[in-house]
C-alpha cells in the first residue's frame, strides 16, 4: 500500500525483533521500512530476508539508527534501557512515533524518555496486550475500593531467559495498585523477601518473580484479606500479541502531539 505507515524495527535478530517484523508485515496498514542491529552483529550489511532464512526483500540490516529512522514514520523497540534512551533522542529529532516495550529502565532512564517526549510522540508500556491493560485498570479500581485490610501481592512468571525482575508488567500493575490507594509505589514496594523478615507491613505491595521454561508471561494480582482472597490473573500464551499491540500503537500515534502515552491511551481506556 502506497499510503501504509513506514515502520522501522530495532533489534531485528532478537526474539521480539523477529515477531515485530512479522506483525508489521501482517498488518495491511503498515510496511517495514528498515531494521537495525547493534554494531558488529553478523547481520549487519546483509539482506534481512536472507538473514531470516527467506527470500531477499531489499532491506539491508543497518547499525546506524539515524539512517534507518530517516525513512520511517514510526519505530518499534523492545531492547535494553541504554539503547532505548539513545534511540529516543534520535527518534525525537526525526519526529517519529517511538513505541517502547523495553523493560528494566530506572528513574534516570525514564527522565530521559520524558525529555524526548517533549519533541516526539512516545508510546511506552511494560506490556502491549489488551488483556494486561484491562487488568491494569481493574487493579487500580479494586485497590481503590479495598482498604489496607487487604494485602496486595503481585506474582509474575516468565521464561528462563528473561533478564529483569520484577517484569515491566508487574511494575505496571504495582503502580496501578499504588495509584488506586493514592500512594507512590516507591513508598510501599516490597521487592523481595528472604530470611527472617518479620511480619508483613500493613499497606505494602509485594512482588514475587518466578522464572522457568518457556513461559511467555503470567501475572497475578492478589488481594488477600481476612477469610477471603481476590485474584486477578492474565496469562499470555503467544508473544505475537505484544508485537501486534506495538504495531497498533505505532499506527495510533500518527498525528498525535508530542508526549508520553500508554497503551491505555491507544486502547481508549485511559
């Protein structure tokens, strides 16, 4: 389609990179305009199609994001914090829609993302799925309805190759729970327990991270009170749902003013 939105993908060789490419190809409203990999990667200078074990498609894998971003209208990124922050500045200069699914970012990383959002449209979410974002809203509402007689615990399970914990989705759910109670997450977060910890402090939001096998992603938000528990759960069985959500965000962001948005904005449930 001549009017299809031109989308670039960062980190083409990774598991998410490949699925982002597939999601762009599947959507009739988008077209893949370019891909990048880190300098020194074996794919650099090669045709993307050949690298993926398919026919050549006329897209060369590049290590210069500025070159690739120059021909795109949006960029999809599920990489690491340092790379994402660097790319956010370049995307802002190019006035692209930057869709960020990167997790594990610290406060200083997020400050730099917010600075870039003054000049570009950024959609950032710890999880791009419809179900998880609905779960986030439910968590916020339930937390606001139940007082601190109900302890909140967030349990997440992922595959054994995931490098950050808690997951970005777990933190997103924790932030929603804290917002529901009118508190900053940093003040009530209990990230880990080991040894003689003493009794659980009232009002804390606890996190537990499980790793094993090829689990795509499972998240439970537990509200535990005296004599009863309420458990909100989301189970992801196909990583493509995150990739399709990212493409949806890239298309939604076209024409939006600069700023940092979430998937709740994209889905119209903010």
